[in-house]
C-alpha cells in the first residue's frame, strides 16, 4: 500500500467518510459474431480474423464493466464464448464472469411457419436462424453473475394483450414470444444486485401485410411491462425499433419509457453519417443512431440498440461508439453494422 493510499484511508477513517466506488459502465453491442453454420464462429476465433479483431478493438475502446452481446452464436459447450473471453483477455480485457443460454433462434418447430410449403427453413424456427444458436446472446461481466431468470420459453399467445395475428392453432400452441431471448440476470456489483434485463428482438420487417414481425417486435418489448423488477435494473439490447424513423410499432417502447431513463446516448459519427442520401426524409436526430447497414436497399441509419437504466439511478455519462472519422471509425465499421452503446452509472 502506497503513501497516497494510506493517507486516503486515514482521512476516510478520521472523518467517517465512505469510500466512493468507481462508476459502473454498462454496454450493449451487436458485433455480428454470427456465422452461416454451427462451429464456424469457434473456428474463426482461432484464426487471424480482421472482423473479430475489429470487434475486440471496439470493446477495448469502451471498456464496459458489464457487456451484453447480441448477434453472438451459441453452442452447447460454450466453446465460442470461452474462446472469445480468451481473446479479450489477450487484449487486457478481463471478463471472468459470463452467461449464455440456448436462444430461440434456430430451434426447429417442425411446422411451416412462413407458409411457403416447405419445412425446416430459417423462417420455420422459433426465431429466424439456419441452425440452433445462430445469432444468440451472451453476457460478459467483471462482476459476478448470479441467478438468471430465462423467460424465453413463454408462448406468444400467453402474453396478456398480445398482438399475435390470426394463427393456426397448431402454430399458436408452440410459437414462443422471444425471437432470441428474454433474460433477467442478477449481477452482484459491490455487494448490491443490479438486474440486467437483456433481449434481442426480431426486426419489424421482412413479412407480409399481416405484419407478423412488426407485431412480434412490439410484444417482445411489451413483455417487460409486466416483468420489471422492484429493484435496480437496466434494460439493454437490440430492441430493433426506432421510435421516430423506420418501420415498426413504437407504442410498447413509449410505454417502457415511463419506467426508465432515456439518456439519449449520441455520437458525432452518427450525426455525420446521417447526412448520407439514404437518410433523406428521416426526422430523428442522427447523432442517436446506432446502426448503419450497407447497401443501396438499406433502410437508412436507425436507433435500434438501447441501454435504459431504471428511473432513479444516477447516470453520469452515455454515448455511442461511432467516431466521426479516422482509423477507429474504420474499425467500428469493419466490426459491425451496429455501434456499441454505453451508459455509466454512479453506483
């Protein structure tokens, strides 16, 4: 113990002060660590893969204490997640605690959910996916992850007030609400629990006039209205809904905002990118956007990734890791179409 530390301890003891803990940074990131077949992400994590290196660089710039990853392939033995933790550790990013569970994405139903006359396609799974576990979620934490309540097996028709469209009885009997997952993870931070409410919702597009995906996206968010804990929590993940621009039904998100703080994390890079022609006609503040999809048919930049602390928690900072230019901007673009979003709390 050095002289400065001894002096600080003496002052605290003399005046009865309480030592202040470091701020707690919580982030969500959809790093596009999903591949076209089982085991391929684990394979790539053992290679010199530029995209994976870019993802690690982005996380290293933000250095969150608790990180929710969406779009991360799950495997039964947790090999990919363990390999990713090892790669992070090699870049001085130590996350000794983690959680992942089998997502609904890719789980076969045995039914023709999209009505194309064929079985076993990606759209015939509980959540869109070519194989079980594709595009799952994972929690990485510097603090112990305790009990996790996994709500992912809840049937869509069991949600009170659901917007499920007319659906054949045999489909409704098995169709789950979560396209990926809904988790309530209790994380013990300095002796006090913080509940991370984690989710990754379906995009409210890629369907027909019945608006099945739009309705499901709405209901995946509406689920939390009846499942918010009576303690400190942060709702985070890829909500896949922009309240101002893009497609979707933002009503559930608007109702959730009554219980959380929208700190409006922003970036200079998003504001600059918002000047692109594909964003013409958008009404939202482009500095709030969190995704920039490539291609001429892309919907324009949108805000789809969120970190929403419970009202009453003291937020001291927030942002979207989207640099205005330079090397890091290129790295963020190579890592993913999504940008990392963080919020810092005075814990």
